[in-house]
C-alpha cells in the first residue's frame, strides 16, 4: 500500500512521469493526437501504472496535486508541437472531484496561460459517474466547453451508466472502452452492445475514439463501422514526448523536447514504460 508520506516524497522528487499514447484517424491512419497517461517511477526503480497508485492518492488527498503535475508536464512537453501543428491535440483525464468542485477551471486557465496552445487542442476526458447527476458538475462541463475545450466521456457503458448522459451532457467525444473491442476478430461475436453505442453516438453527432485496439482485424472492423479514431498497441505503445514527435513525423521540434527522465539502470524506454501489461489511463 502506498502511504501518504510516499506521495509527498514522490511529488518533491518529481517521480511521476507523463507519457503519450498516439490516437489515429481510422479513415487514413494519420496521427491526430495522444492520450496523456501517468506512471510513477518509484525510488526503488519500480514503475507503477495508475491503477496501482491513483486510488491511494485519492484516499490520501494527493489526486489534485498529481492532476496539476500532469497538466503542467503535458504542456511543457507538448506546447511546441501543438503550436506548430494546430490539428493535433492531447487528451487529459480529469478526476470527477475536480469537475464537481470547479477547481479544474482555474487550474487549466493557469497552465494554458503563456503556452499559446489553443483550448481545442486540450481535450478533457471525464469518466462517467453518479456525480454527473449534479447541476454543479454540468455547469462546470458547460463552462469548459465554452472555454473551447472538447469534452470526452470516458469508459461509457462500463460503470454508472445512463443513456441520457449522451443527450444531456455537453460532450463532444465518446471513448469506446477496450472491453467492447476485445472480442472483435476472435471466434466470439462482437460485444452485443457495441453496435448500439456506435449508432447512438453517430445519431448524436459525437466523435468516437476506440480504446485498446490491438489487432488489424479490430481496426478494420471499427473503420467499417465509421468509428472516427482509435488508440492501442496495434498503432503504438505509450511513449515519451520526443518519441511521439518522431512517431508523428514531427522532426523539427525534437531538439526542443525534454530529455527522457532518468531511471535506475539506464535511460527510460518505451518498453520500460509498459513492458507487458496493457496500458492503463490516468483516471
């Protein structure tokens, strides 16, 4: 278990690492942006995915601090790339508690100040939950959208679900959870709910991002279903900013990208970040 003192020391030592998983347009395979993911490089050399520390961070009151660090590092890493390529975006997970309180409004305003990054290039991913029933939550979401950000509803259909979210909430993008993608291209039929969600999103004019795409068969199926975007190991694993630039063919800005953080035993690599386990997001 991660104790409160561990988080305080980790923040002081800058042990939290931000990586980027490319998002591609299924129509032509072009890179359109990246989801921002967080990892914890522990002092003992262990690398933890967010499922192994974010619940403890929330319990100890450090989730907001980690969110701030992720936003700050994302813009430090990616602002030069985003400024020179206005069609690219980064998608950052925002905790429900920051939406409910409205804290995130000033946090984003602070980190965007001076970055010269268009708000539409910063997508905000919000996980569905019972908190979305509150007027305060919806008001904050509406303000974020008025500020120019695109809002993505993450993990739809896997938790506290309500179909009216897709109609009533001010959202622009639906993230299709990997659990709906896994059976595509196998002996099992596609998830029975998959087609319904795609049809509903299309009728509501929401863009769709499919997560966890790992095979060419899955990519072909989703493209035929007119899903807009995809991410997953079929395209690329999470990577550092300089590697993301190379992956997208952005060579001119590599010199301005920060160096990879040091790790015990040698420099950090893409394989070191996610050796075998499936990537997990920061929410």
